[in-house]
């Protein structure tokens, strides 16, 4: 690309979403399970998995973060 606001700049990205999954626990007595596969070559030292519960209207009512690379 030879034009644009980022032309010639080195960008440092954080919080990049690699995958997004949805579950509807209303069909399973309020429970859901989602399995995620970590892509090969991904450095898990800087990785987080974010999960959140959201009301139908969009309000987030709970959230959690897990860092798989941290023991």
C-alpha cells in the first residue's frame, strides 16, 4: 500500500482478537461449553482468553480473563 494514514509507520498492535465464539446457555439449563484450540506458533506468554456474559440488550453482566501461558 502506498497511501493512507499509516503509510510508512511501524504499527504495534495489542489486544488482537484471533477468534470469537458465542454460546447460548438458555438451551442447556444455563450452562455452555466452548473449546478453543491455540494456533500453532502462537506465543502463549502474552495471550489471554476473555469470557463474558451479556444480556440480550447488550449489557455485559460478568467477565473473566485467563492467561493460559501463566502458571
